[in-house]
């Protein structure tokens, strides 16, 4: 399974088009969006994606009905602020990341093989092992 991960597109259509091109070139199975599309029309760009879009809402996503409608039109899945996803027996948490404490609690729970979040506009790629004493 090959995942594409994106977040905080904030109406940046040129960057989004470039990302979609990269996702298609790399033949990703799914693209996961961790929220902050902002304008619902941004979601329509994902119709050019050769894989399925799965997303959650972010703190700047006010037009929720418009976002949901556009997700449905392209065959994507829009969840609320959090999504528990299982792909190939791989447990994935998707949360925008608005609350740092909640993000860290999801990670610390050790319930997921992968936790995807956005909000900070910073790349984060960590393997975390928590030992309880």
C-alpha cells in the first residue's frame, strides 16, 4: 500500500495541482488529507486524482456542507474532525491537530500504527516508542 499524505492546502491551487501530479506519478493507493481545505471548491481539484481521497475537517473549514458535497461528487470520504481508518490491517488515526494535547494523546495511546495530523504547517516524521513502567 502506498499512501499520499497532504494537509493545510488553504486554497493554494498551484501547490495542490503539483501534489496531485506527484501522487498520480507515484501511483498512491489512497490520499489522506488532514484538513484545512478552506474553500470547498479546492476539493474539486482532487477529481484529477487516480486514487481515493479520504479526509477530515480542520479548524479553517467553515463550509462543511459544501466540502461534504464536493467529496461525495468525486467519490471521496470526508469524516468529521477525527477518523479511525484500517487499511490492509494497518490502523491509522487522522486528526487535523488543532489541539496539541489531543494529538499527543492519540500518539501516546499506542492504538495506531500511524497518526496523521496537520495544523502546524511543519513536516513531522517520527517513530515513537512509549514504554510504560
